[in-house]
């Protein structure tokens, strides 16, 4: 007499997997005081480093520097959040967690999407901190619709950078080293942009790079939403960059070995 085979339980749905991974990442973040402090207080350090020494010179040029630097602090927070996500994934890879998840009958997208949900939440927290700091010296939103558009840009920029930085960590032989190596490009993205000074402050030969690299159009969109509504060119360019960066990150994730992705 044969024993009837016991059917295997169905794997959890993708939505449940995403919720489980998001909950794990949120719990982990709340327990990691250093990362949490970084997300919240990094904008404070950038504010002190740029607003205090530059606001007088910008006022002389007719620029309301509180209104100008607010979105820069927000973009910096988005980048910092994506960096922290890549570093956390590197730790998971080193501990073998990703290999264990990859051996299970679950979607490879569950961990990534769960991580992105937490990244977007962290991006909004960092953005709220940055806006609060800038508001102390005069930053204001012109309309409620502008606040919503501003929040959508923050979510999109944080998500696409999160996908891209995580993909770089996944594709590297040493995810920890890759996460650390991202420090240089993220600094260049900020410094060679219109984050802290207008494009006119750069040498003429460097201005095309400053104006067309990803951060500057995103800043134009954020500043436009803060003022009421961005121009069509700024919004289209920022959207194109988000699609390109997000698509590149998704392709790299798909090509990453399943043992680590």
C-alpha cells in the first residue's frame, strides 16, 4: 500500500513576499541607529556645510538660497538612502541570506521590491527632515499640488537610485567593496550638479555636464514643484533620466546570478 504524496504548500504570493521583506528591512533599519541617524541628520550636515558659508554670496546674486538649497538637501538624502540600501544588501550577501532566499521557490523580486518600499519611506523621511531644516531659513511650497509633485519626484528618484545601486552591488564579486565604491560617483553626482551653486558658477566647458547629468534635471523638477509647477523641459528630462537609470538597474538585477539576486 502506497502512502499518498503530501502536496507541497503553495509559495506565498509576491505581494506577501514584498510585505515580509519590507517588514524585515524596516525592523532592521529601526534597530540600526547609525543608519537611521544618517538618513535623518545627513541633511543637517550638508545644510551647515553649504548654506552658512554661501547664503551671503547667493543673496548678492539675487538668489533666495533657502529656496535653492532645500531641494539639494532632499536630493542628497535620496542618494544617501540608496547608498544605505546597497550597503545593507552587501551585508545580506556576505551573511549568505540572499543565497538561502534564492534556493527557495519564491520570486527573486520579493526582496528587491520590499527593500524599495522601505527605501522610498526613508527617502520621504529624509526629505521631510531636509525641508524642515530649509523651512527654518525661509523655504516654502507655493501650492499643495506642488507638495504632492515634489513627493512623487522624491519617491521616483529614491527608487531608481535604489535599484541601480543595489544592482551594482549584486553584480560585483565583492558586494561590500562595490557599496563602498559608490561613494565616489554619488559625490560627483552632487558636486558636479546645480545642487549647491547655479551652472553659471562652473567653468564654461563643464556646464553641459553639470546641466545634463541626472541630478540637475531632478533638482530643476523639485525646485519647480516647490515654486508651483516645473517647466515641461525639466519634468521631461527628469522623467527620462529616472526611466533610464531604473531600466539600467532592472537589467543589471536580471543578469545578476540567482545565487545572489
